[in-house]
C-alpha cells in the first residue's frame, strides 16, 4: 500500500528544505548547470510558444533558476513551491538580477487568473500516483483554452539511471528523495490524453543532464555531451533509453 499523501509531502518538503538551504545555491550556480538551465529555458520557449505576451506558471519552481531565464522572453512568470527556503532564494535572486516580471509564491495553488503556459521541470516524478493522476484536471482550471503544459522528468527506461545505480549508488541517493521515481513516458502521456489534452512526448537528453550533475564545473564537457545527445537521440534503437522525457500537452 502506498504511503499517505501527507506523509509523502512531509518527506519531500524536509528533503528540499535542506537542499535549498545551501547546497542547491552553490550547485546550480556552477557553469555546467547554468548551461543546462539555459538550454532548458530555450527548449521550453520553443516547445510551448511562450514568447512576448505569455503569462507562465511554474510548478515546483525551486530556487527559480530556470524561471528567471524564461522571464526574459515573457510578460510574466509565476513560480510556486512548497519550500520556504526555495522561495526566499528565488525572490532574492529576482531582486538581485532586477527581474521584475517574475513572482515566487509559497504553496501549491497558483494565484487567481489563467495562464498561457504551465511548466513543471523535474516535478511530476515527485508526485504520488493519485496526485499525478489528478493533475491534468487541475491544469485545465489554470490554463486558458489552447494553453500548453510542458514537463520534463526522468524516464523509467533511462540507461544513465541503470548505470548510476550500479556504479554510483551513494551519489544517486544524494540527488533523489525517498519517494521520487522514474516515470513511464507513455503511461504519463495517457493521463493527459484521457483528460482531453493533445499530447506529444519526446526524449530530451541521453547523458548531458547527468553529466552536468556529476561534473557541474565542466561547461565545455556539458556542451560536448549535449551535442552528442542530439546525435544519439536520432538513433531509434537508443531513444527509448534516453535519460529524461518531455511532455507537451495542449488544452483543447
């Protein structure tokens, strides 16, 4: 029997409060991680069409490092997260960088109004099965008609996860909470299709994201790995073993 929802949320919050109280700020500021976040922001904008007048909501925004990059190209972005430490840091960074169109709020429910785009970066795989199953219907309340939801999460079939668990189990645990898991891409997509969304699923990377986490100071290495990923993911027999998958769901 799965653990109660409140129990899962409590463990997740405790983990992330510790993460966002020191380590995350240092780690996310490293060159390779910054390059990864820049790539993510560009990919989000392209996949969702979030340009110009778009109003964007980010679920589980953390310290807002990707959101502050997206903010440069949209009218407004609102990030929400359960972690007070994360929201404090996100607000401080927005003020330090002079980003006036990014707001960060503590909690799990967005402010009133509808959004053109909703994003969730490495968020869905932290949700319980019941919360994930109910998310598409909640998104419909927050998205305008024709709005787009974008998520990025680890795939159950990722080769990097299998290798990491075998060769570096301690390091893998450092980056994972007890309750998070890898998701099956098509099963996840089916939840959105069943709720009436038009859905596309694609693989995001193969080794570049894991490399940025393992060697955060090696920007050139990340860029080389990203270029290699772009080539490897064209090979049909390898695509299924990619590390993370993108889900783009349009409300119709």
